[in-house]
């Protein structure tokens, strides 16, 4: 069985804050890529895990 996962507005806001934090501290283009990848991985992990074990 799997469940639909939706982020609350507060969770979305937190992810935006985290992304902005990472962007503010970026010094290279690689750092920007890391920020993008980090956000993607966090979302994917949360959705994957929570869809099977709420």
C-alpha cells in the first residue's frame, strides 16, 4: 500500500529557506549544482519514505 504525500505550506517554506541558505553560501557553479541536487534529494527521500511509512 502506498500513500499520497503532500508538503504542508510550512514544510515548503522550510525547503525554500534551506535552498536560499545554500545559494547564499555558494561560491562556485558547483555549489549551485549541489544546492539544486540537495533540494531534489530531500524532496525525493521524503516522498519516497513517507509514501510507504506515513
